[in-house]
C-alpha cells in the first residue's frame, strides 16, 4: 500500500517534541533551508530547542498530558503558524495513529509512517501475526491472553521459562519473566495491572523466554513508491529496566550472512504493513537464530549510530520522503564503514533512579570522531516532568577497538555538575572484559553490574583524578593539592566518588 504520489516542498515544519531530538530536527530543517517551529510547555519556556528554532509557541503546562501529549493543541498551532508538516521525533505522540490521522484531516503531513502502519505495529500480537504471515521468524508464543486457563495451556506448550508482555506499549512495562508454573498466575495479574496503568490497556500475551539473548535492531527506510532498504544493524543489548543505555554498530555477534538475512526480514516486515519513512525492526538473537520482537514506527533514539556508520542523515531522509522524493540509493549502495558507539547520558544515580536538579556546569567532550546530541546547557533544570536523558554521546572509529578507546576518552572529558549521571556506568561498560570481547547479552547489568562495580576501573579512576586536578585549578586559580594529582591512589578516588566529592565531573 502506498500513498498518493505527490511532491511537496515544505516551507515550515513544526516539531512536536522537546529536548535533544527537537534540536536534532531543527538542525536538519536548517540544513534543508526549511523554517522550524518549536512548541514548548510553560516550564520549557527557556529550553534550548525553543531558543534555536525559528519560531516557538507555548502549548500548555508542564505535565506532558497538558502540553507535548496534547494532540489538538499541537495541530492547531501548526495550522495557525502555517506549517506544512509535523515531525513527532520519538516518544510522546510519535507512535500515536490518532495523532497522525488528525494531522492528515487538517491537511498537514505527518513525517512518519501512515496511520494504518502505526496501528498494525502498535499491537504486538497483531504485529506478530502479520510477521508470521510474511515469513519473518517470531518467538514461539500465543495470541492475546483471554483467561488464566489459556495462559497455562500456552505456557505448557512452549515450555518454561516464559515471558509475559504487554500487547500495547513497551519500555519494560507489563513485562514479567516467569521461571515456573506456580508463578504464572500471580505474574499475569501484576503484568496486566501494570500494563493497564501505563498504556490504558491491560492486554498481555505470552512468548518463550530466550535466555541471554542479544537485542539487535535493523534500521529501514521506505519511500512512497514501494522501495525499501535497510541500513544494517544496531546492537542494543546493554539495558537497564529493559531500556537501552549503550548501542553500537555493527554488532560483534552478527556475520555478513546473518546481517543480510536480518536485513531482508526487516524489509519484508516493512512491505507487509505498507510502511513508509524511517522505522526500526527489532529482533532477539540467540544461538545463531533471530526472532522478530517488534517494529518501532518512528525515528529511534539511537539513530545517530547508523548515521555515523552509513554516512546518511536519517532525519533529512525522513523529510525528503515525506515531501514525496524517491529514495536516492539502492541496497547495493549501502555499505557500513568503521564502528560507532552511543552512550545515553541520563540524570540517574548508581541504581538507575532518576535524579532532578539544576545543571550547574556542562562541558561536552570534543575532538575527532566525537558527537554529542544534547538538549541542555548550564543553568537548565532536570525536572520530574520528562525523561531524564541529558544527551547522547557518540563516537566513531575505524574499528571497534578504536571506537571503544575513543568513547573512554570522551566519557572521561564529559563534565556535568549538579546531578548524578550514568557516565560512571558507561565507563564501566566500556572497560569491562565482556563488552570489550563482544561476548555479552541483555543480561549484562544483572550479570556484571553489582554495588561493588559502581566505581570505575583503576585506569579510569586515574583519568578522573587528572580531570579533577584540572577542574580544581580552574576553579581555585591555584595549583591542585597533591592528593588530586595523577599519582593519586585509586582507592582514595573511590572514596571521593562514594562521598560525591568528584560529582562535578561525573
């Protein structure tokens, strides 16, 4: 299924989002000579995306439901300001079919897939059925659970352990691992209750739980003329609470033949639902086999990883496709080059709990092969209203070892004061043997990240100590005390970390 073929030149795009992704889209618009219109909540009046956009409009109060999730207010603003199109970014309304339909009714182009594709992939059970019909491998399991008896029958058929998943939504909500039958019914009730709270729908389903799998996703682009290509894979196995923290491309586990097979499966998935624009087909990979997990009908948080390896601006491609342009490359033209890694920098403590506060200092790493997609500056607040992600730190290297070394350097240079961040965790990942060897899975955090690991390795501590010495000299305009110099005992730096004395740079 394809949209009516037409060529439209956008004069203005409204960005229905905030933070780093809004800034990312604004910059793509500027590259293309298209005006950008930002929307913001009252608390975001001085946010970076508001300052960078050509125009900005307040759409409501701080709670997202009264602003960034207010579809009517956003579309009304787009109409009033004369925007041709709306880019939803990710999160908020990005995968809301009703929002896409509302845009269409108002004559505004939604920069994303058609509503019917969003609906089809929004239901995980419907998506599983569609993928099975298209010949895409799926994890053994059943349809949406009707009652406890059916759940017991399905679990016995596919064998324990099983995984309970919400039929709508994601992010780990409504998900439970069930190791044995006696835990099934209680887990079913709690999963359904959580799913209803998170997604206003308590529907769940069962599938076979794959132990120690890898989470691999394939980036696709589809135009309005039935042409679909894939841009290789991203490895997303480093996760906490079933949410990604570190991504890389290419994956150390994927061979060229498996990459080709997964890419073809992703293309078939897109064709099966009449997809267009940018999307991601996610797979679980275990024991040399891959299985369809879900399709994200939007731009992914980690899209820059693919941009660095393939040299393609995905946001600009999204806009071009929405304007009616054909894909300007074929599958044979798309070849990966080098290696890219992304670390998501969250305002979280060592237990991955969100932290709020004012950013009192913010200095990003620079140098060859380093990219920071951020949405804050010194003086900005991390509030309770929105996701605690501060920025995405990306590096590119000629191979995986070079990329890891560059990421270690970039992380050690990153300075964020005022809140705790996931920078120490990312340093641990980069220096851990399991990650460096490429032999890791979605169980990395549960297997390796213990309270004893909250402190980075000795060589990283030495780098932190050096940075602390420089920081002290800059702030005090005098030489740093001897204990802050490079020769500092790592155990002392560990104590400082625990006491928060080096919070200014981590």
